[in-house]
């Protein structure tokens, strides 16, 4: 199997390089004059400049905690034991 070349068609498009040009669906360019439904104008400007935006409370806290608990268990780590994290970090650096 031959390696594929990285997608470099995104230089002027914000967002994840792996998906910036792969979708045929275009993002809203705001030319319709309609107000934003989720983002603030400040969020929109940040998105256009940085290619991502943080939407606070997009996931209910209870669900986020359950997901974090699942991930800790899946990774066989203890969130209260820093040694369980440091061991993997040191292993990766070596």
C-alpha cells in the first residue's frame, strides 16, 4: 500500500486540514443576512480566524462526567493517581 499525500488544498480555509476540502457542503458565509442561531458574532469571528470555536455547555455536565469516567476506565488509568499518567508520558518520550 502506497502512502497518501497530505491534503494541502486548505491553506486559505480555516478548520481541520483533513476535512477542510473533503466536504461538498459549504459553510454558511453569512450572505443571507440571517442572525446566528448558536454562535455569537464574536464566536463567528473567532471561527473564521482560527477554524474552531468552543461552545460552552454543548454537552450536559453529567454526560461529560460519564464520558470522562469511561475514558479513564478504558485507558486503565486512575484520575487520582498522577503516576498512572506520567508513566505513559515518559514511555512516549523515550
